[in-house]
């Protein structure tokens, strides 16, 4: 009888497990004496039918996801084995559940040479056994590895790193059934090859099958979102930043895993990745003054800074020494092509001939329904004074014959009345300017209209709206851990 599973049987660490007594070890691994642990050699896992020629066994299918997880530029090969007659429970389109007996392998090569191969084997509903195997220099044998740097294998000047069991767990616990890159978006994307979503559906391996077998991430209007969203989904969302409560990045409340059910059914503004990154402030105290994504400004977006860094701020935080420049540039270009938030450029409607603010809201006074494109055009006030400046001459010093005194300054061309002329004639009649207000204009001189360029009602609405207060990406839990195992 196999030993009992530990109390923490759901822990993803390859520890001892229960196994049915009637099942032989050879049925699980093909060789070895203990079915509760991974075999010590890769050749015992069932990947190859002929070890010497590295012939892949029957029923083992190679696949490549549409957007791969970044692994410092290493070349990768991936295989899956599904027991005959079994199906994947795809009732949750974001969390597939695999049948017991499923195996995954992922092989890493550097400069064409095999460096390591990882195994994932599902023994029961709540437990996967995992192992990493380091290849000998002649690629004729393997040894079981607990992880760490390989001093004799370099990737651009850095030691090659085999993931430890903890690193594998930190990455893969963000999935209900642990496997990262074997899912609807990854297998249905335009660059997927091998055992694709279409082939799984054709063979009846998914229950229920998805509505479509070709998965295309809709563009958000920038023309550049699809590759950026795919990369963030695979490298950050599937692994860490999703709504699975066990995911390492769940506590940051930044969720960048895509849901295929959203494609075509929701506007982009309602997707998790947009709601928790655009204009959103981190909850991490060190970054509380930052913004995850500033539309139109990748240089001011925290997300860009972290995926462009290596060291204490790097994202992904583990297992990678190098920046994925091509895909980081794709994310930068996407953000740069977003429409920037409105920002007031200065004082409204300057009288010096400068163009008016294009984002100032319309005046309360006036009929213009949109942002100021120029001065307000209002119907003239029948009682208002003319909009021109007053006459430049001094006020009338005399009184016109028989009439009330002028209430406004006289025309500039008319001299002030000096009194009664010497010739005994009538005094000069200082004709009031026809453009001046009547003496009885009740609105003069406090008419509430404002000359163009002096509108005191235009408000200043500087600054973009504040972001959602969700948390951000701490160094231990942000943009998703890199390859902790099979993607």
C-alpha cells in the first residue's frame, strides 16, 4: 500500500502521493519502483519510445502556443500526453481541468543544445508530480535537478537557471490545474502550431468545445493592442496576475489574464486588463504615486518601467536575467498609440490671438455646445452698449440746449461744448454717439455679458481622471513569474 498523502496534499511540490494499489509503477512512468515520486531519469517518463534516437513515443503530441512565455531567449519544445479516451474539462474557458494521467514536457535548448527538460504528471485530481532533468554535455543522459544556476551554461553572459520547486510552484499555482500555456487563447491564436485548439476539438478532447477554434484578440482601436495583450496575457496574466486567489499576483488587484468570453461580447474598457491598469494606482506603498498605464505615455507608465528592468524592480521577477526587448517594445508602442487623457493647456481663449484651449468645456453663457473653437457668438443685447471702446475724447463739458446732459462720452471727432458762442447763436449740439447706450439702459454699465477672451466661467479641468485604486505589482508578485514549468 502506498503511503498516505501529506495533510497539505494540494501543495504543488512533487511530494509523496497516494496512488491506486492496483496500478503498477510502469503504468505511471514506464520504469522505476516508486510511483509516488518522479523518476530520476528523463528516459523513464515516457516521452521517448527510443532513447538512443530520441524518438517521441506514440500518443505524445508536440505543440507550441501562439505567444510563448519568455525564457531569456531559449528555444523550447513542448509535448503533451492525454490518456486514450479522456477529455479535458473545458467548462471554464479560463481554467481547463486535465484528466488524471496527463503528462506535459518542456525542453529548453541554448545555441541548439539540450539543457533541461521539465515534467508535469497528474497523479490525481489535486496533485501533480514535477521534475526537472539536466542534460549531459553530450546529450546522451540526464540527471534529476533540484534547480539552480548552471555555471557551465551561459545565456548572453548569464548562467542558465533551472527553476527550483518553489519557483515552479510560485508560477503554476496561479492556475486551477497548474498548466500554463495549454489553454484556449494560447492554442487558438494565429501563431499556434502542432496540437492546436482546432485539433483538440476535431478529436473530441474538449468538453464542451469552445464556440470557435480560431482565437483572435480584438484590437482596441490603437491598431497595436493584439500582440501586446497576447504577451501580457501569457507572461503576466496566466501565471500570476489573475483572479485565482492562489495566484502570486492576486493580492495586487492587477488582473491581466484575458478571458476569451469577453472577445466580441464586451467593450475593451470592461476587460480586466484595461480596468486594472489604465490610469490605475498601485497599492504597493513604494509605487503609490505611480500609474500603471498612462494612455499615450509609456515613459510615465509603471508597467513599462518594470518589464523594461532587471534587478530589484524586474518583471517577471524570477527565472529571467534578460529583457524581452521585442515584446517590451510592442507594449510601449501600444501604450504610445492610446489616446491621451485631456489636459488643459493653459488659460482659456487668450486675447493675444493664441488658439483657444481645445479641451476647455463650453461656456455656460452662449449656445456653443462643444469645446471652445473660438470666442462665443451671442445675439446682441438690445440694451447693451456697443462692443467697441468708448470715445477717446473727454466728457462733454457743457449741456446741450434744452436736453438732458450726455450720459456717455462724446464722439472723438466732436470737440467738447465750450458754452454759448459769441455770435449769440445756439450752443453747439454735441450729438451723442449712436452706438452708445441709452441713458435709460438698465443694464449699463453692469451688463453681465463678457467680452471674448475674458470669460470667467470657463473652468480649468487639468489632469486625467484618477485611476482605480487597485494594487500593483510588487517585485515578488507583479508581471508574472517566468517559466516555472511547462507553458
